[in-house]
C-alpha cells in the first residue's frame, strides 16, 4: 500500500486555495491544516478542500500537524523565513509558488537551507504538464525537428510573475542544458512597486552550451498572440530546428511542421489539470520513483537566467554564468530604469 503524506498549506487566496483543493482530492495526501490571517477567506477556502483544521497562526499549525509537506502560496518577498520555519519543524518537503524569490542571493540561501536540512523542494512550474506542452516536447525529443537551433519564448504579464515559467520551459525543451551567457535589455517603471516588482518589459538572449540560442521577451512590448483572448494566456514557445519547427501557445494549442508534415492539436493552460499532475508527482518523488520535473534545482537554474537578464539590462553587458554574488537585482533595476523608458 502506498504511503499517504500529510500536507499543511499556508495561504487561502486564489493559488493557495487551489493547491489545498488539489492536495485534498488526491488519495496520496491528507490535508491536515490550512492557514491564513483572513478568516473570511480561510473559511471560504476550507469548504472547497474537505474542511481541514483551520489556523490563523503558522507556528501553531506546523507544531500541531507536523506535516510531511509544507505548501505555501505567499508573495515572494518572505521566502527565507518560511524555509527556516520548515527546517525548525522537521518538514520533509516544501512546495511553493514561483518565483523562488525576488533576487539571486535569497534564492541561493533557500537552496542552502534546503540542502543543509535534507528538505526536498518543488516550485510550481506546472504548465509543462499541459497536453499541448507535452505534445511539443514529444516532437522535440523525437528528433524530427533535426538539430535544435533556437527556442523562443514570449508572454504578456510582468516579469517576476512570468519569467520563471518562460525560463523553465525553455530549459525543459532543451533538456535542461546549462547556459553560458545571457544578454538583455529592460524598460518601464510601471510595475516596480508591485509585490512582484518588475520592469514593464524585458528581452534578451541566452546561449546554451549545446549551441541552442534561447530568445526571451516578457511584458508590455512582447508580441501579441491573437489566438488567445485571455491576457495571461498570450504566450508562445517556438522551437526551431534544422528540419522544421514546433510551437505551443499557452491558451490555444500547438502546431508543428516536421519531416512528417504539418500537425496541430488543442490545449489550454488549465490550472486544475496541470496542478493535479504536478501534485501527484510530488508523491512519486517522495516515494523515490521519479525525479520531479519542477524540483528546486531546475527552478534555480531558470531563476538564475532571469536574474542574469536583469543584471545585463542594468550593466549593459553580457553576463557569464554561473552568476556570482551581486547587488539585489530588484534594487538594481529600481535605480537604473529611467522614467521615460516606455
């Protein structure tokens, strides 16, 4: 009989409620606690996820429930304190929303805390479970595109909300190859005071060690994707090879032209479907049966690319990888982006 893992969730907003609901619906997990300071929101969320024990105090929840998995869906500025609490309470696994952080120094600290305390960690880059993403991945891995030359990812939405998705999926389509350097530009101050502080636009290039060129655009000046009506689904990944191309659109399916001819299929980002696969793989990962496609090692590599692009935009030069210590990237862009840049 498969082991059942206990889960405690912090955050009863839109994302937290969804995570709690999906954990509660999976037979491999038992949702033992849900915590939020907003009691009205907390009670509303509880009704959708099996009415677990409710808390307004995080320490009380963790001390009383002693969960195997601590899931939190909170703004990215408070990651370190939550990782330290997980270590204090002997948590086995942390599952949390992207981005890892707002700066590389903290992301590296999270990696250190997890490693020193034997904590497995997974980041919610769940879109790759979508059937349209998977269809394109299968084509890429089949070799029918020939040698991959470039992978272009662009999306509306602002940087820290979307960039780690884009970097993660570019790396995934390139078999998580290491990168050599990043160069980029940034513009626009309109989103700098958001809880995901970001330039309004960022674009750049990534050179991977296997010769593949990554191309990235995120934000207000990124190309429209008319096939998707919902703004957050206006994103696209195009993989170009020597024998053809394949592309996936976040909200409108996939298409490809290979040595076998033209193909296309449906698909749209579905948080419940994609999230359910992501969560089910956590159980298999903890069982030791698989490597999780969204583990923190992979997430860190994508986050490193995102921070390298910001550094390049500020310093106006190519940034070599891996990144060393540096100034907080958000502080850098706040000081450097002129008022009239967009």
